[in-house]
């Protein structure tokens, strides 16, 4: 296992020193992201990705005619930031996307810190993040039986991830013989998508793994809407998603299927920077 490649993802406090912008892609560990990126690079020279962007823009009520890909992605980002700010109770009037992103980030960190009993007053965001991650890493190590004695936090985090990858591979019936953690994690990622698709009766034939993942997430939104009695007639996926989040916020975490292996610290980082 190439330890240096995967260690950085776990020390989210360190990654978050570039706080308001989140961690740059160059700081991210290639080991845990390559297998996701590879599936996205198989999208017919980007044509499927372009179609997906246009579809997403339309679901958000964004006009797509005559707009370049980069313009649509910018407008999608701005719209999603505005929506998330409103969900968190942050006033949006007169604020640009940068200011809103910063407030969203800080609000999420402070809420998580408060949930963990961390003192917020007179504590910087970076310090709060570091304290949150130390608690999450140590707590998860205890749950998984990973020894923390005499180990640096990075080493503990690495062992947690390796343990989770191996556990999930075993559950999926994936052979671990002669495989490094990165290759095993890729197989787990794809295996989880395939199993979930079969569970939801989604046809896999001729589809890229990324397309299948999108269909899974759309199906989950429809299922949850049905479960809680939201009428999905003449309503697109984005509108359904917003209704679910508004009427039953606790269901929000169930709306997205995450096939990658995540530690609790990873999940917190994803939550901060989604």
C-alpha cells in the first residue's frame, strides 16, 4: 500500500488549512480518487458529461440554450450554493457566491463542533476542524478495534481506511489476494454500484458506471418521495429533492448513494465541501 498517497485524505484538518476554498485538488490523495475519476473519463469524450450538465441545469430552472459548458457549470454552482445557504438559514440577499460559500462552510463546521461538545467561542474555524477530525478519527478507531496507542493521527486514519476497505470487500465477496488498498477500493466502489443497481432493478447493460450511479440516485429520490407521501407527478428530480429536504430534512442524507469507502472523517469533509 502506498501510504503517502492515501494518508492526506484522512487528515482533513490539515487539508482544511486552505479553509474557505476547501482543499485544492492537488492536495487530495490520488489513491482514493483515481477510481472515481477514471469512471468519469470514460464518458464518450465528455459528451455524456455535457448532457448531464445540461440536464442538471434544466432541473435547477437554468436556461441552457446557447450557453457554453463552463457557463452552465458556473450557474449550477451558484444556484446550488444559494439553495444550500437558504436550507441552513443563511440570508442570501446581496451576497456573492464566494461570501455565501464561506458562510456555509463556517456554519457547517460550527454546527458539527457544537454537536460534539466542542467549545466554539474564540476558536478559529481551522482549530474547530482539527478538533472535530481528531474526535472522529479516534472514535471510529475505537469502533473498528484499531489501536491508537503510540500512533500519530495520520497513521490511525490510514489504518481505519484500510480496515474499512477490507471489510467492505469481504462483504461483497471480492478477493483481496495480491491487491493493494487502492485497487481493492476501486473494486468495492464498482461492486457497490452494481449491487445497488440490481437492488433497484436498474439495467446495467451498455452503461458506464457513472451513468448507473446517476440512475441510482434519481431512483432513490423518487422512492423517498413516495415513502413520505410527496406527489411526484409532473415534478422533476431536482424539485422532488428540494421538497424532501424542506418537508423532512432528516431524509436528506438518504437522497445520495455514496459508493466510495468513507471513514467518518472523510464523510465530514465531503459534507463540508459537497
